[in-house]
C-alpha cells in the first residue's frame, strides 16, 4: 500500500486506502501491529505482578491473553491474570512523542516526556493547582493511540525515552490499540486518517462531550465568595450578583451566565444542607427567576464531601455511607461511597433541589483532594458526575444546562465539561493554562475554560493588569470564557482603577460572544467526533516535521481556521511558527494587513488591545450576535449572523460546517467557498442556510466588501474580477 500524497484529495482516494493491519504475538508474549512489512506498533511487553512495583512479562500459566481487530483499525486486547496488577509497555524505534493521559502540563509541555504519575488528580503544582481532567488514553507521534478501558487506579510512566508503560490495579484488563482509519496516513489532517481519526475512534469507544446550551460558552462572571466585598448599597450575596449584572449591563459587556461558588448555603462551611443561606439569598427562587429575565443562567458549586454537622453528614453517618476508617484531616469533610446504591440515590434526590428552583448546571469541585482513598478516585468521581448530570437532565433535558468539573475521568466527558482548576494569577499560570487547554483537547475534553486572570492570587493587583489583560485575550479565543471577579478583584472597583482592564474585558468578552457561531459549530463537531476546538498544532499540521508542531504549548489551532498565539510572558512580543500543510499563508486576523508564509517563524507584537491571531487562506468564519444573553440594552434584538470570507485563488475549494441551533437541536449546513483563478470568480454556497439576517463579508485585496441579505439575493453570492488578499 503506497503512502498517499498529502496534496491529493482524500475522499477521492478513500476506497484505495483501506488499511490492512495485522496483529501478531511475539515469542516473548508481546504484541506487534504490522501494516505489510512495517511494524506500526510495538507493544513490547504485557506485564503482570503482585504489586505495581513487581510486574514482569506475562507467562501462559498465570495469565490468559486474547487479541483481535474489532474494526479494521482497532485491536482489542484482553488479559486475565492471577496477579493483582496488569500493565503493558510500548516501545518506539524513533524519537517518539507521547501525548494524552493528563490535562496538567507537567514541565509546561504538551507531551509526556519524563512524566511518571498515577492516573489521579495532580494536586498543587507549578502554574496550576488541581488541573485534573484525565483519561487512560495516550497517543504516540508514531501514529497510534492506546485506550485502557478501566476506572481502576493505575499509573503511566513515560520517563524512559521512547517508551510508554501503564500498570493498573486490576487482575483483568481490556485495552485497545487504535490505528489511523487509513493505512499510513498519519500525515493527513483529515479525520479519515492521522491522529485526528485516532481521537475519533477512541471517543467512539468511550464517550463524547454533549452539546451545551449556547449560554455554556460564556462569557461567565463569578466570584469565589459573593458574600463579601460589598460596594454601594449592597448588603448580601444576591445583591452583590445583581451589582455585577448591573455593571455588565451599563458597560455593555456581554454575559450568558453566573454561578455561586462556596459559600452560598447554610451549615458547616456552607455545604451539605442543600439550601441557600437565607441571609445571603433571601428568596433564591425569585432571585434565579430575575437572573433568567436578565439573560443569565445560574449554577452552583457542589462536591461529594460531608462536613460534620450537616444533613449530608448526619444522614450518611447514620446509614454507614461514608468511607469506613477513612477520615481526612482538616475541614475537607468525608465522602460518601457512591458504590452504595442507597447513598447514590440519596445524593441524587438531595441535589434535585437545585434544578427544581432553576439552577442550570453545577460547578463540580473536588473528589481528588483526599476525601476518598486514592485507589477509588476515578470510580467515585465518575459516579458523582453521573448522578449530578442525571438531576439536571431530569429537569432540563440533555443540552439544557452547563456543568463543569475540575476532576473528570474519561467517559465523564459525556456528563460534565471542565475548567482547569486553580491556576496561579501570574504569567506562569497563564502559560500552564494555555498548555493545559491544548492537553485537555488531546484527551477530548473539548469544552474547556480557565479562570481568567488566575484563581490563586497574591495580594494587591494580582493578577497585574498586564497578566489579566493577556489572559482575557486568551479566554476570548478559548472554547469557554469565564472570569472570576470580586474580593478586591473587580475591574470596575479599586484597586483596578486603571480603566484599561475594564476596556480589555469588554473588548475580549464581546469578541468571544461574537465568535459564538464559530465556537458552537466546532462544539457540535466535537459532540460528533470527539475532536477538540483548541487543537495542538500537530493535529492540523501532521506532515510538518518542525519540532514546534509537536511541542508548542503556547500556540494552537482554534478549529481549523485560526492559528492562535497568546502572549504568555511579560512584554509585548513573541515568536510564532506558521505550520506548513493547513495553509500556504496566514493573515494576521485583526488588522488584516500582514501575511506570513507557512514554514517561517516571526516575532510578532501585540499591545493589550490585540493578540496574535492568524487566519488561513480560504477560511470561512461565521460570527455575529446570535445569542442575546444579557444584551437587553439592544431593543428588538434579533439574531445577526455574519459570514467572514478570506478567499484565495490558491485555494479552489474550502468548506465550513456551520451549526445553527440551540443545544443539540439544530441543523448543520455545509458552507462552500470556491475560487476560479483563470476566470477570477469567487463564489459562496450557503448549503441551504437562509440568508435572513445574514451578512457576507468578503475580505479582498481592495478591502472588505459587505453584502447584505438583500444584495446577496439580488446579485448572487459571487464576486467577479477581484484580487484576493492572499
Ligand atoms: C515484505 O518483504 C519481503 C522481503 O523483503 C518482500 O518480498 C515482500 O514483497 C514484502 N511485502 C510487502 C507487503 O511489502
Ligand atoms: C503461550 O501461548 C501462546 C499462544 O497459545 C503460544 O504461542 C506460546 O508459544 C506460549 N508460550 C509459552 C512460553 O508457552
Ligand atoms: C477474561 O475473563 C472474562 C470474564 O470472566 C471473560 O469473559 C474473558 O473471555 C476472559 N478473557 C481471556 C482472554 O481469558
Ligand atoms: C528528565 O528528568 C531528569 C531528572 O529530573 C532531568 O535530569 C532531565 O533533564 C529530564 N529530561 C527531559 C527531557 O526533560
Ligand atoms: C503503585 O501504586 C501506588 C498507589 O497508587 C502509586 O503511588 C505508585 O505510583 C504506583 N507505582 C507504580 C510503579 O505504578
Ligand atoms: C488496589 O485496589 C484495592 C481495592 O481494590 C486497594 O485495597 C489497594 O490498596 C489498591 N492498591 C494500591 C497499590 O493502590
Ligand atoms: C426581582 O426583580 C424585581 C424587579 O427589579 C425586584 O423588585 C425584586 O426584588 C427582585 N427579586 C429578587 C428575589 O431579587
Ligand atoms: C466542620 O466540618 C469539619 C470537617 O468535617 C470538622 O472538622 C469541623 O469540626 C466541623 N465544624 C463544626 C462546627 O461542626
Ligand atoms: C446533625 O447532627 C448534629 C448532632 O446531632 C446536630 O447538631 C445538627 O443540627 C444536625 N444537622 C442537621 C442539619 O440536622
Ligand atoms: C494601565 O495598565 C496598562 C497595562 O498594564 C499600562 O500599560 C498602563 O500604563 C496603565 N495605566 C495607568 C494609568 O496606570
Ligand atoms: C526574534 O527576536 C529575538 C530576540 O530579539 C531574536 O533573537 C530572533 O532572531 C528574532 N526572530 C526572528 C524570526 O526574527
């Protein structure tokens, strides 16, 4: 089978590119996957042992092994053993990169070089505390992935160069070796081949994120403690949230939701009685009703932890639901063992209070902070996200609410989206957050956001206006924009009297809101394919051999159209590499003047009114005001969609799958932009999308040409004789 040229149209060749992988057992009880004479995967050893520190290659008397291809490109391996721990080792002949497993970017890297850690929450670490999405799934730059289908505790070891090893606390194990759907097409960026198709097949075996309501993308503003930091007439938490709502309104800053972190309830540490503190929220139902009228969804903090003195604790103690002989020190509280069906049902019933009064989603905290024994973290966290999800689905249906967690494992992505935990309010925190967002995408937690400006703050003016501004820009070009304010960190209150911070917040939040049509379309794709919105460069540019493509933790593709390079250090300059493959040229997106050639590196500058973002030749970018949220200042609001087009005669055809809908109810339209260099014709096909309220913007050498709905109907979606920008 020949290697397909990346230049050829993929679909035309699909019938000839079907793979013909073969799996063989080696004399030393390892496995190999071959494609013809080429070894694609060297599963050098299958391991078993009485402890996770004493494993050795399996022998036939203590372990049984079965393996077969369940699809042409997915091999399933099953091992049963009389030993308590089972694992596997993979070797690479080349200088391989291994990706996946953890969201947390150890050593600020997107790959796992030198990392050896359990499949558990990471805890406090450089840049971010508790960036804890994880999955028993890794990918190799050699062009395959391995998914181990278990919630048992385990460890992954990438400390030996060109080796990947995992061991799980289980005497039977099923794992899958996932190959590109098409043989030897690693260099293709299409989901038909390459590592994109590995992610697609992995998530087909495990689970994919659900489509959120549009409000889930944000902007979302919240406070770590709305019961403090009162200004003006404000005297309780509900009024404090109202004060935020008012300031957003008068400053014309877009928002779609807000949420109450702790404290908001009664009881020890405010959690465990399933209520709102009546002093702070005198009429929670009326208050949430008002927020709904103002265009805000409202969520609350929850966790599987029972503080002494609360209803949750008393009931659990009486029924024996707490982990026996496991009493974490300090104020954390104990956890219920959710494997006990009564405990699970009880928790679900208690939580149902929140959706009943209009709370649309949860911020799920903890679960990896010592409340449960480490070996049970993954099982317990999965159970908790599942029961929380069920309470919301019962009331609002799938896609009718937005829940996000910091600790989430594998299939839980179908029950919760994530945020990256407690990032530090400095440039290290920002840099690690960008890398963790890219990593979250590689384990298919696609709907992701970070606490804009950082969570862990250090004194006055922390984050600095510069750090905060840079982070706001990054969040604008993140799947979810969420920002913590309050307790001396509100852009319109001192010490942030520097109006530039408020200006940057307004500019970036409104940009994010205007990108909703684009982001939502990719979220819909993600719910169908598992592919993230924030993408490591190699997912889009797999044929580029420049190491930056495999290693950059501070630049990413946002969908397929944008290359984004946030500034994550002091100063206003950074170096950007423009990958080859996705586009021959990249246009600076905001000014639309400077063009960069693929394969080059440039130093780019940006002050706080901008950030380095580049758009591909031929890009179709749907933008506009399609979700009102809090924008009640706009009278007779109607949705307005704007289709930005970046034609190039060097790109004969480009497409965009535009998703028009709310939650999972909607329609996908294939938008197609074609150019004919010889005849100098550029044409757009909307694939059946109505032009009502639609504006088309053609970016051409002569400037932008705007076509209204009326003009489009009269003239057709055609531009003749124009010079293209690039
Ligand atoms: C495998 O290698 C052998 C010996 O080099 C060669 O004869 C055969 O054609 C090869 N097969 C394939 C499928 O490439
Ligand atoms: C183990 O079993 C496999 C499959 O039955 C066989 O091919 C292999 O030779 C056996 N190995 C040993 C050491 O007996
Ligand atoms: C492993 O055990 C499971 C459950 O008992 C069984 O279904 C499976 O066939 C066994 N597989 C092998 C390879 O022994
Ligand atoms: C791996 O870790 C070791 C020990 O901490 C360190 O000396 C080495 O430089 C690291 N290598 C890489 C590639 O990060
Ligand atoms: C063995 O398990 C313990 C407990 O989960 C863990 O801390 C350790 O990292 C594991 N070691 C290996 C080599 O997997
Ligand atoms: C393995 O799991 C069991 C529970 O199934 C637990 O008791 C034991 O401590 C775990 N071992 C390690 C090393 O984590
Ligand atoms: C809801 O809004 C109305 C009108 O602004 C106000 O009078 C009322 O106090 C609000 N209710 C709550 C519970 O906040
Ligand atoms: C609150 O809960 C923590 C943890 O359960 C406990 O240590 C503390 O004593 C409790 N405080 C009160 C006042 O009950
Ligand atoms: C839980 O039990 C303690 C001790 O009996 C009691 O003081 C407390 O009021 C109970 N909590 C609730 C919410 O009933
Ligand atoms: C406001 O903040 C920006 C960014 O840190 C800084 O460049 C500017 O000098 C500040 N202006 C004032 C008046 O402090
Ligand atoms: C970017 O700036 C650095 C520092 O001034 C310089 O060393 C480097 O050569 C520049 N790179 C490019 C591509 O201009």
